[in-house]
């Protein structure tokens, strides 16, 4: 409306003063409405995904770790469904979060799960009312990665000389060495 008034030459000082008085309020109201609409859209998709996954409880899927938090990791499936794996529910070890590296590491096994890793999950729960989907890691059919942190090159070579054949050395994106037990 303002642009058409301007193009038609109908914008006088009185109209400009009127718009100056109301535009900040109108812009803030519009922004708040847009935020509410985006939140409602996200909630709608979460509910629909939970309804879909409720039909697949107990099934296993491959997914990618999409987030690491203090108490859980998040896994996204190829169908865009994202669910939570609470750390307390991972039974094979006690996992600690290393925030700087966006990963969790098992204190006993040294298994490292990091952002972007492929993991196998099982659907445990899907609540359409809240949109929450809970997964559990399937660990029996996967090799695990031993976290070795930042070792000196000399220690790495000595370590692998002794263990050659059973282990495979891998350099991660964070320039940390990991061992894959085969």
C-alpha cells in the first residue's frame, strides 16, 4: 500500500508521519506472527513424523548422528525423521560428552560416536502428542571405534607395531587418531 501511494504521488507529510508512528509496531507484530507460524509448522511435522514412526516401533534403521547434547545424541534417518537417543539408555558403556569435538566416548570401551557418524538404531517410542521419537543404538552388529585422543606420532607407531593385524588406524577430521577394532 505504501509503495503504491508513493508511486501514485499520494504520499504527503501527514501520511508519512502516520506510517512512521505505526510501522515499528506493525513490523514487530508481523515478526511475532511469523515466528509463531514457523513453530506451529515444526510442531505439525514433528507430530506427523511421530505418527508415522509409531507404526515402526521395534524396527531397525540406519541413520546419521545429527546432534550431540549433554544428555543425548540425535539421529536423523534417510526419511528426514529425527529422534533422540538418551545417553542413559545406551547400555553397553557409560558415555561422556566431549563438546569441543561434538562426540561421545565410552569410558570403558573407548567407543567414539561423533557428529556425522552412521549408526544403526531401533525405534523404541514415538509419541504423536508431543512429537517426540526415541531411538536406541543397536551395538552388537557394529565394530566400535577406540578413542585414542591426541597421541604423539612415535607412540602411535609403537602402538600399532604391537597390534598389527587386529586394528586399523584411522585419522579423523579433527586430526585425532582412532582405532577400528576388526
